């Protein structure tokens, strides 16, 4: 039986309640006062990885492509139970370049199961897992909401428009996960013992292969603030129907 | 040079997004001063796309492709892209579009922008607007590679009729080994899904209990709408998880979103503010949702919603 060598991709993102502002002429995210966390989609992937480790035996490595400021997020993943961490030492500014860094680590490290979130909640690129799979020629399941592994065989389900599809495939495999991979109530959070142990665990910094970026962000825009809401009296519901028909033209 | 659009069908019928990506691709090809080619797989009636500006339609008919397989489809798109010297590839942002796009990007060594909401603001450099920060902002993304892949966010461009005369050409594609087998597909039939709906009616914790959803379902059925809910509602088991919308649930990009008894927390708004028109019904005039809404009624859902159903029924029968 082959053993599972799992790599979990961890993106370091602003907490979901953060105010989104930009600086330097709207070209940079303003991280002033912003708390960074493990990308919510990646938490499902990490918790599933811990499950495999505990129930079926596996090693779990977490990886982030980013500068030193992401290390507390990797330490948090170690505190949740990953065995070791890798940080590829470069700014992550383009999904394709990030995917190439991760692909290079996979080739060198012999991983056979890569678990990631389906997108990051900041740049929402929704591309790194698929690109990684394609670069290393592993099978790939996107928007995965269930995963079982037995030996080399994998059964996964993915969300499709209006339902789900059950798929059978095999290792090596890349999964882009979300809620369903584990239930939200089962998500792991670090406990004291985990936090203490995490300090001793290896966090290896590796140098990037430095591929060229395929994309760059020219600028950001905030949402236009709504031109104030039109209030309709509760006793005049007819007016709402009228406005939706004649003004908004949606019914 | 050409623009290649993948227009998806399901059981032979085009998805609604197929017409939107075709309409969009036509405009992009005009901006780039080139022609558009539209690829369809197992469509019963590819020529429908002429109506949306598609002159050249390439169809692949293959009984092994009745179920979508991202690896096979990405490779077919590559084959067609190479044959047609396509430099811009456009797909939708449905489950399959988002699945296949990053694979195409690697196959064609292309930069990829997902969830794009507008035409390129500049073609050289190629800059295109896309959603970011879970719909709390937009990023103008520059793609610097020769070949570019774009997935268009649903309902962000619209469907435009633009009848042209053209051709439908059959392409015999090579099918690669994918290592993936579809075992089963479960799909809710006969019910409007949140992803496809033009109108979504959504209920929050303000409705007090799952038993009170009858009026929400009735309102949805009068409008031909899908039903949705806030996160606590599905956490409490009042409604199935598949209805949970917001940052950690399904995104909504409908034409009309009606929020009933939902406060409008930032994580809820993040997932729904791509909807064009938002109506909020809430007892609390200070509810944050009113700040993000187009139309608001301060009132008790249990009084307002039945009245709204009645008025809509009258409206529908007068406008039938
Ligand atoms: C990491 C994270 C992710 C999250 N992701 C999501 C997400 O994806 N989606 C999501 O929805 N939430 C999400 N949340 C939760 C979010 O913060 C809110 O708690 C949630 O959206 C509130 O749901 P609600 O508006 O239904 O309930 P409440 O906030 O309790 O609001 C109920 C509203 O109903 C009104 N009301 C009460 N009675 C009536 C009546 N009779 N008629 C009319 N109105 C009435 C009240 O005035 C109130 O405004 C997330 C939270 C976190 C921390």
C-alpha cells in the first residue's frame, strides 16, 4: 500500500471582516490594522488532511508562497497539526507563478495528494490548484465537497451548477476544496498544546524558481457606494411592484 | 489571431451563459479587430449561436463527452485554439468554466483572469476588470502573455442579439486519457437553481423558524425565482445547506435579489452584492442591508410578504 504524502496549500488572507482599502494610488492592498488568517477554503482542506493523517496514516506538509509576513499563518497550520511547513520565499503576485513554485516543490518532495481551497478569499483567482495539477500532471477535482481515499483509489464529489457529481479517480491527485470536504463544525482550531508543539516543528524556507508573472494588478477599485436606497412604505407594497417593473425593469 | 469562445451545453441544450459568453466574445473580437470562433460540444442546435454574433461555429460531437470532463475539454479547447490561432479564450464562470480554465491556461501557457465583469479597458496592454476580495472590490488585471484566458462572471455583461450569417463546422477532436470517471450526477430538476436564477428570494434569521418558509417559497414561485437563505438559517437546519448564500456559501449574481429578515452582515453582502437590484424587507430601519439596497421596506416580513405576493399575482395576471 502506498502511503499518503499530503501537501496542503495555505493562502494568507485578510480576515473576512476586514475593511478593504487600497493605497499607493489604488495599486496596493492596505494591510494597516488588518488581521491575516488561513484562507477559509484552505481550512477545509487542512482539516481533511488531519483526518487522513489520524485515521489512515499520512504525513502533512503545509506550503505557502509568500514573504516572511505569512509565517504566523503557517505556524497556525502547524498548531492545527501539520507536521512541517514550507515557505517559498517570494511575493505572490500572480496565480500562475505561484502554481509553478508549488509544482516545483511537489516534484522535489514526492507528494501524492495536494489539498487546496478552491480560491483565496482575497484575490479570488480560482486558478492555483488547477494549474498545479496540470503542471505536475496529477488528476484534478475542482470545487470538491467530499473526498475518500483507499489505497490509490479516490472517490470525490464536486459541486456542479444545481447539484453534485461523484467522480472516481486515483492518486496522485490535486483537490480544490470547500465546505463539504469536512463540515464547518468540524474545522480544527489550534489548542494550547498544538501551539506549543508548533514552535518546535520545522518551517523550511526555500528559494523560488522565479518564473515570470503572467498577470499583474494594474489597479484596484472599490465598489461604488449605492446611490441611497429608495424607501417604500410598508402599507404601499404596490409601489414596490410598480418600481420593479417600470424603473428597475427586473420583473 | 482570433477570439475563441467555449459555449457550454448540457444534454444538448445551451446553458444561458453560452449566449452571454458569445455576446461578450463578439464584442471582445471587435475591440481586438479580429474574428470570433465559438466552440460547442454535443449541442443539438449549434446554429442558435448565429443569433448572438457567432459567424464561425465549431462543433465537436462525441458520445464519450456527454458528461463534462475538464481535462478532456481543456485539451479539445487547446486543439481548436491552435487550429484557429486563437489568442483570447473565453469561458463562463459556472462550475465547469471555472474547472476547465486553469487547465487551458497551462496548456496554452496563458495568463488567466477569472470572474471578469467587463470588456477589456485596454487591449494593449490587455487590462480587464475582475471581482476580487470576495466581491468587496474589483481588480484591473493586466495579462501579459500572448495567449489570454478569461472567465466571464455570470450576468455581468448580458445577452445581446446580433444576428449574423455563418457556418457550422464539425471538428473531429482527439480525446485524451483523463484518469477521471464520472460515477453519478445528482441535479435538482424542475427547480430554479441559485446559479441560474434571474431572481432570488432569500430569507434570514428574522423569519424565526423553518416552518415560516411557506411564504418565501410562494413568493419565489410567483416570481419564478430560486430560494436562498443566510448562513445561520442553514446552520440551524431551517433550510438545506445548498441554499446558503454569501461569502462562505454560494455567490448570487441575479438580476433581482430580495432579502427578507436578513441584517446584511459583511460576509452575507460579499456574496450577494453582484446582484443588480436588491430589495430589503426588514423591521429594523438601521439594518446595514439598507445601505447596500436599491429598494427597502421597513416592516414586518409576516405582514409585508403576503401583501407582496398578492400584489405580484395581480401584476402577473394583468401583464400575462
Ligand atoms: C467567517 C464568517 C463567514 C460568514 N459567511 C457568511 C455567509 O456566507 N453568508 C451569511 O449569510 N452569513 C455569513 N456569516 C454570518 C454573518 O456574519 C451573519 O451572522 C449572518 O449573515 C446573519 O444572518 P441573518 O441576517 O439571517 O441574521 P441576523 O443578523 O440575526 O438578522 C436578522 C434580521 O432580521 C430582522 N428581522 C427580525 N424579525 C423580522 C421580521 N419579522 N420581519 C423582517 N425582518 C425581521 C432583524 O431586524 C435583523 O436585521 C459569516 C460569518 C463569519 C464569521
